[in-house]
C-alpha cells in the first residue's frame, strides 16, 4: 500500500466487503481485491477518488460500468453493486477475474497465433452480448482482456467505464470527441464516431500487438496518429489465418470491416470461408496504389456498344480479337492520359477519388498548426500550406477528387482563419460534415470565434462547433496568488490540487474562512476568470472581522480534547447545533480530559461586535488550574457560563441573547503549562486589546500553549 490510497487492507465496506489488497492504481480510481463477509466470494472493488466523485462527468463514466450488469455472459466481467461512502468515495463491486491480462502476455514477449485465435473468438462472443445491449466498449486494449486461470478460452472483457487519467501523457482520453486508447482505437474514433465496428478494429489491433509482444507505433503527435490510422496495419510475419482475420478486422474504412461481431465470430470459426473479394481492398499490388488507402481510384469508363459473337472456327476467332485488343489498349492509354492530366486543359484536372473526403487541421497548445488530408486543387493546396506554414506549422496534403461542393476549399480556409485567434483548435472534416472544437484563452476570444459561427458554417458544410474557455491546464501556482490576495480570515487552501495542473474536467475547490460573504464571492469570481470552463467551488465558513482577527493571533496548537458543550439555562438538553434565538440563555461547559492533571484552562467568548468575554478566569473565579477545576467538575465537565437563576444566586457569569448582537461568536478554550498573563484580564475587553495581549504573552513568556479547542455559537432572531 502507499500513502494516499483510498482503502487499506482490513477496511470493511458497507458491512460486507473486506479489503484484502490493491490490484491497480489510476489517475482517478483504484482497484482492490476484497472478500464478501457474507458469502466468502472474492470480488474486485473499483473506487473513484473523492475529489472526482463530485464531478458529474466522472460519475456518468463510472455508472456506465454499472449498466454492464445487464450483460449476462462469461466473457464479460459481472458488476454487482455501486455505493457512495460518507467521505464521498464512490465504488463499484465486480467479479474478480484471477489471471494475467493480455498486457502481461505482451510484456512477456507475446502469445502464439493459435492461442490468440481462441482469445479472439472468446472476446467476440462477449462483444456480441454487449452490442446486443447497445453497449460499445470503445476502449478494448490488452490490459482490458484478462485470461481467467491463464486460459485462452476463458478470456474476460473488463473496464467498460473509460474513466482514466486525463493528465498529459496518459494514453486514455476522455472527452466529447474521442474516448479510447490511440494505439488500439479505430480511425473513426479520432473524429468522435463510434459503433460496434470500432470494437472489432480494436480487437484486431490488440491481437496483433499481443502476437508480436510489442505495443503499436502510432506516431509522436496527433498528426502522425491521424496519418498512420489511415493506413493498413503492418501484418508482416503474422501467420494465416490470423493474418487474414486481422486484415479485415482492421480495415481503416469501417464499411470494409466485418460489419458485426456475429459475422466476425463466423469467420473465427471458419477462417477459410472468407471470400476472396472480402480481402480485395487490401490485396492490391503495390504498383496499383496511387492514393492513400482511404481513397479509391475512379474506374475507367465502361466499354460502349455491343460486341458481336465470334465465329466457331479458331482462325476467324484470332482475327476478331485484334480489334478488340486494340480498342482495349486505346482505352487504357486514354484512361492513363485522362488521369495523368494530359487533357486537363480541356476538362480540368482529375485526381484519385477520396471516400470519405477527410481533413484534419489542428493547432496545439504550443501554437503550431498541422494539417493532414485531401484538397481539391493545387490552388487550395498552396493557400492552405501557406497559412499553416505562416504560423510555424506543416501541411501533408493530397490532391483528390470527391463528393464535395465547389466551395469546399474556400470554406475550409475561412474556418481556419476564424479559429486562428484561439489558443488551440481542431477542424475534423469528412465530406461535407465538419466538427470544430477549440479552446480560447480569454472570454473575448471565445466570443469573437463563436460570433464567427453564429450564422452557421461556410457554404457546403454542416456540423457542430464547440468553443471552450481555457487554459488547457490550470496550474495550482496560478491560483495561489488569488488565494493570498483574497485571504481576510486566515490562509486559504486548494483541496487536493492535481500535481501537474487541473484538466478541463477538473473541479477547483478552495477551503478556508472568510470575514464576510463579499470576500468569498470575490474569490469565487477571481478564480472563475482564470479557470475557464472548470467548475469552481469556494467552501468555508463566513465569520466576521472580530473572529478573524483572533484567529490570526491564536497559538497554532491543535485540539486537546477540551470539548465544548452548549445547553440551555432554563431547561435540560444539549444544543448540538449551537444556534440560539433572542431571549434564550446559553450555558457553556468544557470537558476536562482524564489524561491531563496539570496546567491551566483559559476560556473566552469573542462576539460578533468585537467584544471578548473572559469566562475563565475572571474576578469572580480567579483560579483556573486544572486541579481546582476538577474539584467542581461534574461528569468530567466544568461549567463556565451559567443559567440566569444560578448566576443571580451565586454571582457567576451568565448571559442572554440580545437582539442587537446577532451572528457568530467563537468560544475559545486554551490549555497552557503555566500562566499566560501576569495580571487577571478584565471580564470584558476589545478584540484588539486581547489580540495584543496574546502576542505579548507569546513573545515575552516561556509558557507553552499545549492545545486549542473552539466552537461557534450563532445567535439569530
């Protein structure tokens, strides 16, 4: 175990699940091995950290796993229970799968193709059950496939939540556009499109990696990822029939893959049944490939006119072939000239047909832009390249024809220019559909870009535009100056700040005390101005200037067990809420810890108007030693503020709630090893006078304040 772990061995959850060990740690959650105290069954418990449990986005992803309980299949992990603990931790209870994951097999050098065929078939059966419930995993990878008892025919799919680390460098991304690991995700997931065929791609990719014992090389940046995802996987050295299956499972174009897990299962059962035309799209000779895999060559025009039947004898048949062959040769030459641009002066340039006609333009947080995709003309190619290079970026563009509008290129350039003021942005185009996302550094930049899309997209495009407010990562050091600036009642602190910064989905939580509501609201507004879209929550009590002044000079000692009990002078019972109305007579008792027998107790009340009432010691009760106080204590408590009737008879201190003094007062109980002051303090004095006395005592005396206990008393109408 490590410091900061959510649970520890021996912890009992919901009076049922006893924690035995930790199985894994992630950025937002941890997984534990536990045992049911009722059935004795070993379970796995996935716990979401408390700081994320208040984030609705993470809760949605967490509860998504709970939905998987409807899937009844041995190849899919079973989920049983979801609970929220008093401290905010949310956890799921699921089946414990005892065995190595494919990630372990991969790290150990890989697995034989024969075993992976068994794994693939088994996982496919689980996907059929999940897809039947309209549940797409979206995150299939070697670490999400466990071999129960280390047997290939007992593979189990786990982790349907996709609620993992979103910090920089993490391999799982959670957001509106894409969820899943880059290495194993289908190409269409990069632009936010996911269906059952995406799981089929991921399964093929993870089988390939596990066979090789090597993680896929997908590039060093998003542009390289996009480019590689548009290409077929390298299957060199993969034996049949695994090679044949992965070929079709991992087609970049989802329409050319297996269209369902059921169809894939049939192929796993009988790989030889796959038709040759199933593989035609990837069996082309290298010499015939004139465009990326996502593009197809436009077919040559069909032969026009009837072809008469040939005579029955051989000689005339040979003669009749000559004009046909000559005609075909002419067609081939003509087609070559057509696509080679010989006739461009007459018909305009014709390029390979791209389907879909895609383009991705990104500007990252570093400010550099990159573009990868198709363009319809050399003019658009030159203009876009010039603009991309003008901001220090690079372009990898391919000339292609496609089913796009004549204004496609102009519209693309317009969108690029509109988005340039943003800190970062992404344009993902497929034919006439476009998805624009961006992050503005300021609200004015955000408003300006949103205005640019207020009337829709340029002619020829349809889609969505989401412009968020950044920055991408908010560093705690950028918030600390705001805490110092607005701290008017002691130090303020960030609650559980991420060590490398707040992501866009992280909540910024501040805790502390404030002299008034205006201060708290001002801090909320100041942090919101720099936090962008992140939710901000400023927590803590609103006190008053007097209480804050005392808090600033009180000793830093911790509580010592001198618990403060509030009651009523005219009736029995404790006032647990500490709230009193006008006319009521509070009583105050302080518990004397059994283990303390020496020292002195100092009890004072600081009210909302800045007046300090010294309840102990005072002129009517000067002895505040623990020895003297124990002699008059009852049930371990000594009374320091009395009921009116008893006070009138004995001269002891009592008070009633006055309508002119409403708000929060603070009761302070100090324990010291010697006398704090040379002289007895007056029964009442100002906050400033008492603060100065505390400071002087701290600087001039060798007396130590060993503990500080306190409680709030609130008066109201």
